[in-house]
């Protein structure tokens, strides 16, 4: 009798453990009905993507894509605050200081994952409920459907840390209407809630509290086609009245954004902002003056070239840029100033746009031969 009881306790202990280890996993991959579900599970780190998460998600997407019993893929985050606030920048910074190969592996893995999402044959639904920045944009924007809520906070803030809006930013940003993408990329401007939809980043808008019900309904769909999924998302979207009357936050500035950010060079954009002199222009000028001059120049060229490239070519280009940034000064200085010491006063080198030569920029875009990204 006692033995049996002991054995039961051991079994229960095991079950409890397996449950615990499961809930502490950084990413949960599970199948519910006909849906493959990816849950980013690092709430304390705002679900930032690290290499091990990327290495788990990529093969799983590839498997689900081939599986006749999987009809759609859903990606979401835990913790209620963030969908995914970006890539694990701290780990990359540490690796960079000691010349670790994580610098290649991380970006290579991340961009391959972005491409897997962009080419995925199964409908892919990202529930971007909460902070969605950088790497979080990369695992949502290239899929078929992006559902924003009133809690969604979108930004590509990379120029502030000596980087550039990567994860395929060179593909989707210049394809947004007018020059919105250029404006978002260079200034790191944050969009909230319904504005994420109006800018063309999200495809649908639903109340945050309705997301669990929407997820249930998605899972319950019988052999869902892309059309059936779209119909379901549309029905939730149409019922959502949150901020329905609100005007798009950039509406009144669109004319200015389109003219000011259409210049061919960063120097010209700055000159146009100075000449314009309006409060809006001066505010953008102030923001741009805080960014890494190197990042600004790389970003403008990345977007101008990416506008007519395939996603694959953009990701190859961005991989070259990522490796150039890892060899430079500004990325480490930006991370120090914004994330580590938090003094918010990075000392950029070079410190002025005029000092970033065309030759330097050209070099950052050069092919890496055998080290180029293979997709």
C-alpha cells in the first residue's frame, strides 16, 4: 500500500515537473486542433527573441508547413504587456565584445526565420497584442494576418542604438503608403493601437480582451482556408468599436512627411526640415539629431534600395549591414547609452552626417562572398 502511494507521489512529482519545465520554456510550440501555436514566453524580457527561440521556431514552422493536418499557424506572446519587444540585443552586444560567432548565427537565424514566415504556404496569424518592435515586427509583419489591439505599440527604434530597421524592414517599410515607412524608420516614431492598422502595418484591429475568444474561434475552424480565416478576422474587426472615431495620428502631417522624407540624402532631408521650420518639422529634426548618423545613412539607402527588391534580396542586404554594424562603434555605444547605462547620451562616431562618407556606406552594402546569407 505504502509503496503504491510512494509511486503515485513520484509520478505526481514528475507530472508537476514536466508542467513546470514546460511553462518555463522560452517558447511554447503546440498543436491545438488544426492550428500550430507559437507562444513567445519570456514575459520578463518582454518576449525578446534570443537565438535558442529562433532555432526552435524555424524548424517547427517548416514542419507545420509540410503537415497536411496543420491548417494555420498562430503566433502570440505571454504576460499581457508585449507581443515581442525585439531581439535579445544585450546577448548580441556581449558576443560582439568578445568576437563570438553569435553575431553571425543570431542574424542569420533571425533573417532565415523572417523569410520562412514570408514564404509560408500556411496562413500565418500574428496576434500583436502589446509592444511589437524590431524582432517582434520581423516575426509578424511578413505573415498573412496581423491583428493589432488598443494595447499594440509599434516601433522600429533601431537608429537610436546604432543599428537599422532590419528583419525585412527594407522590404515592408518602403511599401507603406507615401513616405510613412521612411519617417518611421528614421525617427523611430511609435504608433499605438488603431494607428498601427491605419499605417498599414496591421491587417485587423480587435479589442485586447477579445483576443482569447478570437484564438479559440481560429482553432475551432474546420479545415480553414485563407478566405475562412480572413472572414473570421473581418467579423471580429467589424465589431470592434474601440477608437473607431479617432483620426490617424499622422493624418495632419502626411503632406509634410511625404515631401520632407522624399529627399535623396539624409543631408537633404535635414535641410528640408530646417527650411520647413514648422513645429512638426522641428520636432523631427530634434529626433533625427539624436540618432546615429551612420545608422541614418545606412537606413535611408536600405529603404531606397529595398523598395524594388524581393524579400530574399532585402534580407541578404540586411545581413551584410548587420555584420558591418557589428564591426563598428555606434551599435555598442547606442546599446550602452539606451539599454545599459541608460544615460540616453550616446557619443556617436562619426558624430555628424557629413562625416559619414559615401565610400563607407558603399562598403557596408558590399557582398560577403561565402559569408553571405543563404536562404
